[in-house]
């Protein structure tokens, strides 16, 4: 399932980086921290991939 907004996509990318060890998990905040805890690496990849062109900044 792809992200529906730019903010979701960025949060998923940050969580994926922490999951892979690129950034420390302690640097994550808010949604990205929740995503890192609750989603698998494959789910994060699916959520973070794709173009941000045409997506809204935030969803409700």
C-alpha cells in the first residue's frame, strides 16, 4: 500500500532508515517512530517508494 501524502512517505523513509541502521532510532519522532515499531521492513519499503509528485503535503 503506497503512502497517500508526502508526509507519510517521508516518515516511512525515515523509519526505514532507522530499521536498516542508517540512522539511530532515538532520532525518530512522531509517526516515523511509530512506523519503525509497528511495520515490517517490506511494509516500510512499499510505503516509502514511488513518486511524491501530485501527492498532497498532509492528509487530514
